[in-house]
């Protein structure tokens, strides 16, 4: 056999062996692909089983939590002191009547038109008008405002923000109701101001002006009946019920941002919030007995620098509140000729006023009063500074801005009493908060003059 034949046979054998290797490699590749495919299919089956099993476990656990949570919620509700709940309801009703003070912006155009058209009757009884609408109205609000809150806080010392918000919610609800009652009583025909004097609008319709004095009799009657009913609900705590706020052990500082957890755990040291603490501003001459560490007398409060800082903040915010609540309708009448819509806008804003109080009270208990006040004041200041732009935005923008303003300034009014209790204690709360609200007298004096 020649060498050429041998080489040819060798090449043929190599070709056959190469083909066999390729078939073997292809078979191995196919087997690995099949195995991977089978493995993936098994994983999908196992994953779907685990998903279904996990879902069933979650459903069972959710049903179990719901079954356990409902009785727990019912148990918590039953655990609430009935007399304490009635006290909160009584405080709510008292502040419901206080809401008549928030309808002055709605009644202001009617009242000023009446004074202008019937000036002889006002001059005849000006001292009585100042006594009833000024002195008696203001004195009544000052007595009712802190008293009802203080009584309710003694029942729920650990929920001061939420309880204060619920009670003060009555002011907003009262404004909603009385806004509609006053407008329907004085101006049922939706009359518009028909006389302009130096860009000021006035009503001159006799039928409308005749109803203005009787409106005050209506409001007085409703408030008297409601308050007599509400006072029955106000109840003091039993003598063995702890009414004082918990004290901090040692020399830990009392601070503005006291949270709910700190209220319920007297052994936990409060968090520091900058230098905004009462002890940082407390005079060295003030002596506090061991039994009254958390209760500051009015004299001690007046000696602290923090009080005057809070007084200044209260003055600035209240200035915006008074201007908006008093003149929003007078301003809006210059570009909206629909008296019923303006009353509706005031009522919707009052709804945000009512809902904002318990909301911001609960937020203050959760994140702290300082942070909550910062948010409230920031939003209120921005909305107030741009309120005049509603002239270009029309009814929609006016409605939105009134909701923003009412929803934020209600938070300020709900947080300040809780902040006062947090800083100075409950024992002298009525007097201390009254000192803080003396800024209102100064503001109203400067606005009138």
C-alpha cells in the first residue's frame, strides 16, 4: 500500500472522528440546554408555590390581625373615661359658639353698610355697641377659650395636642354654620352692593339693612342655649386622677419640642432643640419648689425671655389672621359680584379651619411643636403674601387660598395652647396663656387707630 493511500485513509478516519466529536458535543450541548430548561421550569413551579403559600400566610395573618385589632380598638374606646369624653364634647360646643367671632369677615360689609346708612341709631347707642360687641364679646371669648381646654387636658395629659385640636375644631365648625346662617338671614335674595364711595362698596337695600340688628339677637340666642347645654358636660377630674404633666428626673432641661413619647416616659431625657428651652431663658432668681418643677407661675413666665419671643411670634401671626378673616370679603367684593359665593368660600375655608386644628394637634404630638409651627407659619406667610393675586385668579384661586390660609392658621391656634402647656405646665395654664394672648389687644388697638 502506497503512502498516498495510507494518508488518505488516515484523513478519512480523522474526518469520521471529527464528525463523531461534533455530534457528541452537540448532543452534550442539547442535554445541558434541556437540563437548564427543566431546572428553570422547576424553579418557576417552586416559586409559584412559594408565592401562593406566602400569599395564603399573609391573608391568614392579615385576617388574624384584623380579628385581634378590632376588639383591641373597641377595648381602647371603652377604656376612655366617659366623663373625660363628655368634657371634650362640652369644650367643643363652647368653642362652637366662639366661632361667631370668625364670621366678622362675612358680616363686616353688612355691618359697615348699616352703620353708614343708619348712623343716627349707632350714635344714640354707641357706648352700648362698644360694651356688647366689644368688651363683653372679647371678655367672654377670653374666659371660655382657655378654660374649656384646661379642663379637658386634665383628663388626657398625654394627648394635649390632639385634645386641644378637637376642642378648637369647634371654632371652625361654628364659623361654617354661622356664616351660612347669617348670610341666609340678612341677604336671602343674594343682593350685591349697589353703591360705591371712593372704591368702597356698600349695601343700601332697605330690606337687607333692616335685618342686621336682628341678626345679633339670633346669634345671641343660639349661643346662650348652646353654652348652657355645653357647661353641663364640663367635669373636673377625680382627686385621685393625676392631672399634672410628668416631671423629668434630675436637671434635664424642659424644651419646646417635647414629644408624646417623652410625655409618657418620665425617665427618658428630652431631646435638645437648639437653644429653644425654657431653662435656658429662666432667670436665676426664680425659685421653684421640688413639687412644682414643671409648673411655672405667671411671675416666672414674665421673667423668661422665651415668653417675649413667643409673644412676638404670636403678634406677627395674629396680625395676618385678623386682616384675612376680617377683610377677605371686603376685598373679594371688588372683583366677585356674588355674595352667596363669598359666603360659601368663607364656609369652605372654615371647614379647613375646623379640620386643621385636630390634624395639626396630632402632628404636633408626633413630630414636635417647633417643627409643626415652622411648617404652619411658612405656608401661612406665603399664602398671605400672595393673597392679592386672587384678583387675577378669580373664584377658583380665592377658594384655594382661603383653604390654605384657614388650614394653616388653625394649626397655629391649635399648637400654641399645647406649646404653652408643654413649656409652663397645666397648673397656671389659663393665666399664662392669657398673658400670651395679650398681643391680640395690642394688635386690635393699632388696627382700629
